[in-house]
């Protein structure tokens, strides 16, 4: 999947910090899972916030998958929905999975809660709307067994759209904003300009013991914010050369109709800019970005070069690409008070 048009946003800027640390952290590859214990080898953590229908499918497929071996796998659902909206969750037969409630709302807080309430050597995360392939658990463990230098891993995430026909303004490059990646047909370490996504990622537990947990100032908080980059900050510390991509470790990401609108993508891009500012991946008021903003507006149709330029109904995917890039650049400028 080619996402080069996202230059400056989620594609290039969020990985710049990874590039800077990829060599300085090469010593991390000497870390290994040398500490053995009799508990589960793999802890699968699913953080959920008010998406009970999607969670039901995610759990059902995971718990009946062929790659899940009860003796070596624990499944924890971290319920992060506020009490007034909380509903019962069915986890199937006793012993298959358990539920714990994290009262502190926020994806990073929920992930950290999951880390602290599990014991596996390998800690894997699934989104509550991610549907695993049949041998997903086996593939996760296989990566770390076969590659002692791997500290973190992720797999292919394929969108499963709810629409039978996609709108004219949509193209596959937008899938990156839907937490979907497809870097290679063959497993390998990540390269510059690549990343793995939180919907489908796993770590050696030593990573959290050495670098700490996810940054709670980043990551989404409830339904109002699309803040991100909490996992990116952790990958920066690990170093990109210690992160592995396995296409065999794949999941389908269920994309509801509500995300397939121009307004949703505009919000997503705006919050990506905020996330990049908070993480220090872009500089507020950067003259180069301000110049690019003017160039982007100048490429729009003349009749749309006004206050509505970035929110007008896009006529095709190229116009929408320009709108989203303009939103990102404007948000960075506003972040610097320009």
C-alpha cells in the first residue's frame, strides 16, 4: 500500500523519530526472554470502549481460533466504557478469557492496565474490532521464537468495509488512517517510513520493564478524541531495527459506515496533527509547512479557495487528498499560534 502522499502527516512525520533512534538502540537486540515461568507464554489484551457488537465478534473468533492453546495463552478484556454506558460482556466458556475494568478512561491507560494485570512473556494487543486469522496466536509466538532479537512485532491489517461500493473521494491510501497496513508479502524487520499499528501488535514483556508503559498523555480518550501516537513513542525508544513485520500475523479490521465519511477523515487528520505536535514529531509554525499550506490551497479549484476550501464536499480522491493535507498543515500552524 503506497501512502507517500501523506508526506508530513502520519506516513513520514510519525516515523522520523524512529529513524533517529534505529541505530542508537541496536543494543536492545541483546534483550531476550531468558526469564522462564510456568504461567501463560502469550497474553492477549483487548481494550474496549463502548463497542460491544464488534467486541463480540472479535472475542468469538479469537477464542475459537485454531492457533489459541489454552495452556499457553491468556486473554484479557479491559473494559474502559464509563459506568453509565457499560453493558455485560460474554467471554464464552469459563477459563477462556476474563474481564477487568479500568476506570481511568483512555486507550493508553487501558493498555497499561492490561500489562499490569497479565503475566505472559509476550504481550499482544488487539483492537476490539479486529478479527484474527485462524492461527494468529501461533504466528505471534512464532515470530518471537524464531527471532530472538525482535522486541516488538506487528502484522498485516486488512480493512473490512461495511459499504459495498466506496465513494468517489476514497482511495486505498486512506486505509492508513483506519489503522490498516500491508508492507510486504514476506516477513522482515521494518524499514524507514514503515510502522506497525495498535490494532495488531505484540511486545516482549521486557520492553515495558525497560522503557516503561504507554504514555498516557497520548492515545485516544473515549469517543471525543482521536489522539494517537502512544505506540509510536514506545517504538521510538525500542528502535525501528528491532521491530518486525509478519504478514502471516494478520487481522481484518472492521470499518463501520460512520468512519467512511469525509468528516470522519477530517477529524482523524486534525487529531493526527495534534498527536504529532504533542509527541514533538513536527514543529509548530514551521515556515516550510506554512509555505506548503499556501501551495495546497493554490492547487484547489479557484472557486473553492475560500474559508470553505477544506470542508467542501470533495469531487474526487485527489481533491480530498489536498483537503486533508491542508487540514493537517493548518492544524500544525494553529498549534503554534500562527
